[in-house]
C-alpha cells in the first residue's frame, strides 16, 4: 500500500476508534457495508504491522475494539460475512516473515474465541455446559502475551520449532529458539508416561518483564529506541538473524497444549494430564486452576486479573479450557477456533488524567524524545506522573494538547504510555503543543533526523555529555561501579569532566578511592566495551563487538574506513556515519586520551565470562551436585549476574538442585525459568 494512504488510514482508524459507539449503531446496509470494508482494511493493516513487523501502531485494546465492532456489524448483517469467520474469533494475521523456511503444521494451530466481559464469558460457559449435558471440569490458565510456537518431537527428539504463521504453516525458528530459551531437547519415556512417536507440543514464547526491562534499559542508555511492549521484543528476538542479538536476550517458553500426537493412545487424556507430563519432561507450564461451575471460574479469572502484575511474564487474559479430552472431542471445533476453550481478555490497566506539559529529553546521541508530564494518578498499584510518547509524529497524529484529559495505559505492565485523548472533555483553554526548534538544554538549533525525529547536533551539549558518560560507565559498556548518574552530574556541573576519556584523568580529589579502583580496573576491559562507550551513531553492544573484532586493537580503531566497517558487517549507511564520526576531531581526541592514560583493552576474548550474565538475577534452591552454593553464587557474580535469596518478579532464573521444593513452585507460579544444574553450568560456559 502507498505510504500516504497508509498514513491516512492510520488517522482514519484513530478517528473511527473514537467514534466506535456511534458507528456501531449504523443501521443501513450500505453504510454497514462501507464500514465493514473500512474495518477489514484497517484490521488487515494492523495485523500486518503487528504480526509481520512487530511494530503495532495502536494498542491491543484499540485493535480489539476494531475487531469487536466488525463482529457486531457482521452479526447484524450476516450476508456481509466472508469465509474467514470474522463473526467468531479465530486466527487472523500471519507471522511468517519470509526469512525462514516455512513448515506445515501436522495439526493446524487454531486461535481462541475471545470474551471481554463477565456476561460474554458466562454465555460461553453456559453454552458448553448445555452442550455437554453434564457438569464440566474447567482448567483456568493465565494467557501469556507472546507468540505461539509448535515444537515437534520425533521418537522423543526435538526436530523443529515452528511459529504459528498463518495457522497452517509457520516459520521454522528452531536454531533461534534454542539459542535464547530453554527447550527440552528430549522427551523422557517412562511407564507412567509412554512417549509418543510423534508429538507437536504447543506453547507460547514470551519475554519476562525483568528481561524486557533489562534490554530496554540497555537500549535507552545506548540512545536506541526502546520497545513498547515485551511481545514486540519477543518477536523481534525470536526472528532476529544476528546471533549476537539472540545470545544477548533471554526468552521464556511456557507450554500448554499439543497438536498432532501418534500413536493416539499416547495422547494426554486431559489438560491436567498434559500439564503433569510436560512438567515432568522439563517444560515450564502455566499454573493451572481447576474449577467447576461458572461462578468459581469467574472468581478465579478475577483473581488472575488482580494478580497479573505478580507474574514474571506479560499476561493479557485468562484461558478457560474444558479439562477432559473426550468432552473436547464431542464439542468439536468451529471454523477457526475450538468450541471447548475461550480466552478472556483483561481490561488494560488504564486511567485518565490531565496532560500538564510535554518536555523533551535529550539522549546520548542528541535525539529528542517527548515525555508527557501528568497530574499524578495511580495505575496498577503505583503512582505515575510521566508517560512516554513515541515521537513528534505521535503527538501530531493524536492531536494532544496541554490541558487535555489523556488516557494512560501500561504497555506490558511496564512503561506507562499515552494512548489517546478524551476529546469530549477537552477544555477550551487547551493549548496545542509547540515543538522546539532549539535544544532545550544547550539552545543549539535542532536538525531533522530520520522520519519523525529531531536531534541536537552539539556534542558538547551538557545533556548529551552526561548521558554519554553515564552510558560509558554503565554495565552496557565499561561497567565502572560507583560512577552513576549522580556522580556524573556533579563532575560535569563542576567542569571536571566533559568527555569519556576524561574519566581516566580523574584523581582522588574528585572521586572516592573505590571508584578510582573501578576506573583503573576498566582500563583492561574488552575493546568492544570501549567501542560501545564512544557513543557512535547506531552502535549498540552488538555492532560494537563487530567493530572491535575487526579493529583488533585500540590504535586501529581511529583509522577504520567505511570499507573496513562494511567488512565488519555494518550496513553501508551505518558504516558511512561511523567512519565519519571516528575520523572527527572529538573522537580522535578521545582515542588519543585513552592511549595517553594507559588504557589497554583486553583482546576480544570470546570465552571470557565477564559480563555474560550481566544483569541476570539468579536464585538457588536444593542441593547442587557438582559445586557448592557459594561457588555457584561466586561464578554468577563473576559473570556480572546477581544472586537473590528469594524468588521475585525480578528473578530471571531459579537454579534447582535436588530437593528444591518451595522456590521451584514459586518460580512456576511466577513463570520464572527453572534451570537444572547442567543447564546452569552450560549457561555459565556460554553454550
Ligand atoms: S490454549 C486451540 N493456553 O493465546 C488453541 N493459549 O488467543 C489453544 N495463549 O493461540 C491455545 N496463553 O498463542 C492457550 N495458557 C494458554 C495461553 C494461550 C497464551 C495464546 C496462544 C493462543 C492465543 C489465543
């Protein structure tokens, strides 16, 4: 589709969303036909953005509102329905990216019917109870918000992992999945659980919230755009083609279903049976609640909703399933979804408040990002006074004005975001946003950058200087403990520090001795850390490694040409910009400053474990066979990780030795990955 048209459609969808309640009442068939066509086009476009590009432009709630409106219209005008079951739920969209081989699922991966209100859910439960003609045992699980995956095991060996794709065939992402998650490669065969010759184990791959925050914090510090939602980051990671990206991020796999299974008598007989087997085979499974009767089911769903922020992964609802497979068979399947299960979507955590102002933050590379300053409100248990806005275009598209009543939502429960404006409540005195033409910090005239951005071109801008120094000292680069934002701020304000090489000229008069020790130690860090810390355009940790591998030593860095950088694997455009920057006077000065201060980076020791587990939090439970707990903890710390006493939402891994009980259960409940001792050791070795 033409891009102007796309943009116009985007604006249209936005207006239409605000007008949903009016247009849902459309009664004439021709108006309905027109509206249905609009909705289909908009949904198709948002599907494409969501599934193929992992870059949605509207929130899930807005998307669901479009789908609901379409469903209501189709129900009123059934003659306008198309074959693909818009009236129900079902699979829409297609996550295939064209970059992986496509593989057909033995049994298609269906979607689920959805409910949004208590009444809709009760209607579903009543319908199934009526069809069953007997009391039904229900299993209620959290609905993880990631991407669906199918793992094929042949004679107990994992042979491939395929995304849902269009439901019939998906992307074969086996190598990627293995690189960034813990997938059992083998199924055990025990008398209790005879192993099928062939089985498709189904589940969801998602990014734990702690990991999402870690990755985004690194990106933010690097001046890179952050991901708005853990799901987008999960998709981007699983479909990444750069192995370094895969190694640097962790995804979690939780399994809750199966597709093909042969011979048939080895298939699970109930959901509970399946979960027990999967868990015994080493899969992470969702915590399941068993209930009978609509009232109990509803109460459990409400509890899950209330407790959703305690889960390690992003949840967007609950899935309610008939437990027994025999009854599932009797109920059968609709066009695109089974009749025995439903996904009840939680209301997004959303509040309305007043937009006080929009301020502009200047990043490490000078990029300007708008921040909404709000009247403080509570959202999902914490008070917020600021929310993020993507960029200038977003402000124009939504027409935010200062003084407006705005809607704030938590994306993936983490970063509050501005998602719309209540036009009906717009006060007369609301003021349109004025966009800065000069840097709010150093007053230098801004330059346009990229499609939607502006940047301050002044390298000496105090905001850029501080961000650059903070980043240089952060764990993403030199990892100089103690040299945090507060100390950096003081040193810059006092004129003691203006460029990163100046760090190596600091004395005991300016910083505490323990920080000096850390600075001294950092002189021998790996070369890529220095490259990352330079603040080169579009260079995060991954690209920095490529550049460092190619340069080999510090002295060679300043002489790298565009061609060298292309040979290192950078795109021509990035290579061009980086080469120009490296040759610039300020950069040459910094590099000379490093050498003069005795900086001697270590060779890019591939096996060095330093930083391998940077930011990852571990909890140990049970008895480890090969090493003591103290030794295990020491190794985690040496690799840059953290050790916690108890399982929390911020825990990344629980390492379970023999006899670990409560903490393992707690990990399951919170959806935290559980590692065996062997898996832990492999991770330490970076295998
Ligand atoms: S059961 C026949 N259980 O939600 C479909 N799905 O909207 C069986 N999902 O396609 C799916 N958590 O990608 C099931 N505990 C859970 C789930 C879950 C997340 C996803 C899955 C599914 C989609 C349906």
